[in-house]
C-alpha cells in the first residue's frame, strides 16, 4: 500500500497562514489589553459614581430628618428605591451606626446587619471597596451621615454590581472584536491578493523547492568553465562565477561594483554597457582572447544583462599557426608549380639538344633558391622563426612584395628561453609581417624588411615596410581591436595588431610604431629574456648556449 505524503504548503500559503496568525495574535492581545484596561476604568468609574450617589443621599436634609424620626425605615425605603432608579446604581443601603439596615433592594434584608466594612465611615471618612454582599460582588462606596456637630447619625452605602460592570466592558470588547474581525478579514483578503502575485512570481514553488533550485543554481554556476556575468539595471555586477573572475581578471569582491570600475579594456567595457545584444564578439583583455555574448533581461522594463564569456586564446593561437601552415602549403604549391615550369623548360632544352643551356638554367634557379634560404638562415637560424620567414617570403613574392631579412643582428638556434614560447613569436612576427606586406603591396618599391637581433637582455623584432605609413594621430589606436585603415573583409579586420600587443604585454615587453627611414611604418617589439641560461648565451658564452 502506497502512502502519499502531503505536499508541502506553498510559500504563498505559508505566508498567508503566518500573517493570519500574526494578525489574530495582535488582535487577541489588543482585546485582552482593552478588557483589562476598560474593566479597571469601569470599576474606577463605578466607584466614583457610587461615591457621588452615597454622598448625595447622606447630605440630603430629608434623609437626616428621617434618620432622627421615629420610623426611619418607612420614610427611607421608598426614597432609596427612587434614588436607585434615577441614578442607575444597583443598591442604596441606609443604616444606623451599628450597621443595621433601614433600606435594601431586598426588603427581607432590612433590619439585618450590613455586610462590609464600615470602620472608616464611622470615623467620618468616605471610602470605596469591592466586596461580596447579599447581591454578589459589587463596587460600593460607604459614607457617614453627620449632623451639624459632625456626630455620626447613620451610614449610606451605594454600589454597582461587578456583573453589571463586566456587562458594560463586554459590550465594548464585543464591538472591538467586531471591528478587529473586519480588519482581519480585510487583511486576509489583501494578503491573499499579494500572495497570489508572489505565487505567480515564484511559479507556484514553495520554500523547499526554491531552496533546492538555489542549490542547483549555485552548483551549476561554479561548475561551468565558461565565464558568466550578470549585470543589474544600473550595470553593476550582480553575479559573477569563478570562470568569469578568471577570464576577466577581476577579484571576487567585484559584486556590487559598476562595470566601468572593473578596469577592463575600453572596447570590452563598451560591449558590456551596450543596451543592444552582442553575438560572438571577439574582445581582448591583457592576457586572453574572449568571445563575448550579451543578452538583455527584460520583463516589461530593463532589469539587467546576462553576459557569457568563452576563452579562445588557445584557439586563436592555433588558428594563427594554422594560417602559417596554410601559407606554407600555398607557398609549397606555388613553388611546386614554378618548379614544374622550370623542369619542363629544362626537359624541353634537352629535347632540343641544348644540354649546356639546360644545365646553366637549372644551376641558376638552384643557386637563386639556395641564396634565398641561405639569406634567411644566415640572419635567423632559430628553426621556428626561419621557417616562418621562408614561408612569408614566398607569400610576399607571389603578391609582388620583396621580403628582406636583414643581416643586421641575427638569432642563433637555442638562444630563446623556455619562458618565450615559439607560438607567441609566430603570433607576433607573423601578424607584423602580414600587415607590412598588405601595406607595401602595390607600392614602388614594394619591400618589407625584417630584422631579428638580440641585445644584452632582450629580443628585438623590427618590421618595416614601404607603404603609406601610419598617421601620427592614429599611433595610439592601431593596437586596438577593430582598428584598421583597410576595408573590412568577411572575417573582419583590426585583430592582428591587437593580438600582437596582447602577446607582447603577456611577456612584459614593449611595442612601438614609427615612420620608417624610406617611408612607410616601422614596428619594433622588445621582449625581455630573463632566464640565466638565456642571458649567458646572449652574452656570448658558447658553453651555455645549448642550455638556454
């Protein structure tokens, strides 16, 4: 037999019940306070009323005359009943100094001794007390009847039964409870309406479900490696996960701070502050290449922005290497095509019986190719850079640009420390050469000069071209992502120099641009070499070059 457990009450229901109980407790407490307060006030008022009636009766001349007469009972009983009816008290008892009653609402009690205290009245004082007499508990006042010489002729007691006082208070409390019940009903209706709206906002989930969803939310938030950033309507950081802190390089206390105060690059800050959505935009931080997507959160009004960040630094480096490899393959195809043409020429010369001309033609082509290789290797024998420059030379030649590797300086194999990976050198030098070839293409002369040299503690890469150069007004902008003086292609432009600057900054180097000697632009990169082995090798110690 399956026992179905009751489903936990929804959050809205719990709030409604809590507020109803709270209102009921407040009303009950107020009613109890009112009962006690009004009862005390009612008893005090009853005592004042009884005292006033008793004194009025004691001071009446007819009462004094009847007390001194031969039959006080016959004259005072009708008078006392009339006073009770006119003043609203429950009894008026007139008695002699010994306490023997002359009047009473119950005639059977006439002639009997008064129940209560009379000692203060016999001393000439009026007083009130709550006492249980023949009519039940009552608030009574006792006052003396005195002659002109202050002699005690008799006593007067007037009182109101506690039962009557309670009935008056009960009527007031009943009215209060009616008003409280109406207020409770209105409060319950208002609470139900508000809680209905809350239920819509929480999608009918109760507190336990909301808590469980929060736990799932926190676990998922910190489990994903991609960066997640949530901004409120004022563009302050409302939430950021571990991946977002790492990718943006911001501390954990970034929550609550404005995006403009995080110290991010201006283009990235502009993307985060934009009101329109951004899709797969590439942005650079000091050390990373990020793909940014933003999506506004709106529910009739702007509530904030959700930002996702993907790290494509490694992918961008691999794409750069792939572009270099693609350039190498294109150069090889071009060289293969040219080699085939030359081979056909040699074969044709042999078929024509001109063997000597064929040998001379083949030798000249071989010497030209070898001279180009020797030129590059002689200047830069580091294998990665030498291969890169050979490939870029072939590409430049196809586009009608002469790429010259200067012999001023040079870099031998094994001099680069492990802290300077070949991938970053490919990114830096490859992008600078590509931009220089683009700038020099179509010019006269069309030439790009590359210089790689080593100083005492740094590696210097210099690329100059014979193009139109860089406007001095744009010297500080050419390294920003998206800046380009050329028309944008299908993949966009303005990323190469930004990647170069990022790679240089990653190794705490410097990047500058100036006008070349023969016109055009001259880019200079300086990268520090920190390892002891690298410094020793750069200083010329042949025994330590292989350890760099």
